[in-house]
């Protein structure tokens, strides 16, 4: 006869139904996973904002750079749309401010452009090109102290100023009623081989505005304008021709009046030296 086995007491038997055991296991797993899920949710919540901001910043800068290209191509309407979109996408993006400031500077909106340049200056984000646009806008708006600050920075560049920077200094001297200094800066601009045609024309006009008609600087300025007019390859030849045409028309009109008056008075015509 086989020895009888010990029967476990009723209390020792696991009489929990399988469904309840699975429910308990799921509950334990949920309680263990809950802290991990909470940490991940917090990381996603707090990390989403910086990531979204970085993406918007990149998109804003990309649109601003597209605006810069269109500004150089004088596609003003397209540049305005790109600059506006860049700002709306991220109003705190300095590149968007720069695009708006540059566009307004190049389209003659100097007063409003100044506000953007001052805003960029406060953030210490001005580039050399920004300072030039800033100075030009300040000169047009009559804010000579602001213009002088930017021009001083341009003249103090480590690699030396560009001809356009020297020309800006001459324009500031004109506004300060210092014709001697203005002519000096303008002649330095004209003597620099790096000077672009538009700046040559601007420097020549500056000289004409502050010198006497029979002075050597005045006559030399007209000579530079004539040189520009003879070169159809540069972009300002038509502007130079327009200036010369205006000068010749004025001289011809004055000469005609002089000859008429001489004839009426019975005087012989004289050699006219009109400038």
C-alpha cells in the first residue's frame, strides 16, 4: 500500500482565478511604468517648445536670406513679402529685423529703417553692411550724431575702410557744413581704384555741391562724370548722361539769353565760360 501524501491545507492553495492574476500583473506593470511615462511626458512637453522655436528660427533666417538676395536684385515686392514672412514666423529673429531694415533703407524709408537698425544695435548684431545702411538712413533722417557713430566704426575697421565708407564720411561733413573736409573725403573716394561707378558718381556730385564752378575740383568732378557717361558698360552711365544733359541744357539756355541781350544792346558776342 502506497504511503499517503500530505495534503496541503486549504489556505496554502492558490485559488485565485487566472483572469484576476493577469489583472494584478498588469496593474503592477502599470505602476512600475507610470514614473517612466511621466518623465517622458515631461521631457516631451518641456522639450517641444525649444525644438519648435529652433525650427521656426531656422525657417525665419532662411526667408530673411532669400529677402537679402531679392533686395540686391531690386525685387522690392518679393523682398518685402519674404521679410514680412520671416518676421511673422519668429518676431524675435535678428535676421528678420535685418531684412526689414535693409529693405526699408534701400527703398527710401529711412525713418522707419532707423528703428530697426537701433533695435539690432541694442542686441549687438550689426554687421559692416548694416552699419552702412544705418549711417545712410541716419544721414537722410538728419540724425547726424547717430550717423557719426556708425561712420566712425566703419572708418576704424581693422582692414581699413572701403571707398563707400569714406564717401559716407564726406556726406556727413557736408551735413555738418564742412566743405573742405567733404571735398577731401570725396577726392579720396575718387582716387581709390576700388570705387564702384555709383560711388564715383556720388562723390563727384558731392564735390559739385560744395565747390565753385571754376575751381579745379569742380572741373575734375565733371570730367569724372563725363568718363562715366562714355562707358555704356557701367550701370550709372545713363545717370551720368542725364546730369551732363542737364548741364549742357542749362549752359545753352544761359548762352542764348546772353546773346539775345547782347544783340539787343548792340554789343558783340563774347566767349562764354559757363560751368
